[in-house]
């Protein structure tokens, strides 16, 4: 499928040869027209990760951008901000130590029947250096596989589980009072999926895969570990360097990401929301049962 590369409502510069783009010349606090939102959606399906620079946004502006892009996906893990059910704060204080939230390669809420389609993260207060987020393309990971490997995994269905999420409480990030319920969440997703907009195939791998359906855990692990290793190869990566006023967006099912923990002594405060996605579509035409 041909890919559009021209955008009339903003300037765009590709980050790497495989994934990511920076956007300038756009003020989302003023321009949230349907035409602009359509261009942003086209850009995110093209580049998968967007860094929209030089935004001046309050909580209401982030909320309005989310609403203009689509319905809120829901978040059964984190406590929302008072007055905004669709927003949460990711906050790291200067004196906090240990791991940061999202430090390992992962996909947001992959264990939901319909994972978020787009994740938004706004840099309200960011360190002068450090605190970047790295992304990797699951589309390019699939492309790199041999024909024999593609044929072998074509019809695989994998079970994603919420049971490992409860241990991921970091510092001052607030969890919902009923978060214990997610330990029972399990969902089946195709391992090879199709982007409903572009028709491109991608690997639906995440850090919460419990097993391949029909396989034992011992049989599953070498396959998933190999695909995870392929998916995180550096040539499929980009690094989003945050600055005050940067709004990051990524096409959640088509990427994994990891937060870089290299800013001790500095505060980092981000506003986060997620836009409803799609039920994963098997590239083979067979749909997994949730």
C-alpha cells in the first residue's frame, strides 16, 4: 500500500529510517480541526511515533486533543486526575530511586481485548537532560523475519495476561483502588496482525505474553524470546528526546517502548491519556477469541 508523506497543516521531519517523526508548525491548543486530526492520524499510521514540539498545554488542552482524536480507551490500572477521567499523571520526584514506570520494553495494556490505539504523553516538567523514551517498530520487526518463520507463526494465537502488572507500582504513580482485579485478565490476540488503516502486517508481541495457545510454556518461551529479541533490534528503534511542551503520540499496538532511567535529582511530570484502538486483526484472516 502506498504511503502518504506530504502534510499541509504542519512540518514533519523523520527521526530515523524506520520509525518516528518530529512535527513543528502546529498549535494544538488552537487548532483541533477535523482536518488537522485526520492529518495527525495519517502521520501516526505512517511513522508510528510522533513528537509534536513547542506546545503550551494545560490539562484541559490535553483532554481536548484526546477527545478530538477519538474516545478514551479506558485505564483499569492508574488513578485518573480529579475532574479528568481520561488523564493521569506520571510523576517522578528528584529524590526517588529505583526503577521508573515503564522501564522495560512493553506495550500499553496489551492484555485488554481492545488495547489503546494511540497513547499520548505531554511533557509538563522534564529534566534538562535524560528521561527519554525509546520506541521500536513491530512492523519492521515482522518484515525482517524469514519467509519460513513468517509461515510458521502466521496462525499463532498468544495469551496476554494482566497478572504480572500488579508488581509494577513505582514511586508516586497512583493505582486504582480495584487494580487487583486485573490479575485475572487474560486475552487471546493473533501474533501476526494487520494495521486496519495501512494494511501493513506487524508482530503483536508484548512483555505480558504468557503462552502461545496450544503450546506449553516451555515450548512458548524460546519462540517469544526470539521474536522479542528481533523486535528490539536497534535498527528498528527511535529515541524521543523530551523537552518542555513536547506532546508525544505513538501507535500503541504497532510499537513497544521503554523509559530511560537516567535523570536522578530531577523532577519529571507527564500527562498521559489513551485513545481507543481496534480489536487486533489476524493477518491470516482468522480472529482470535477474547
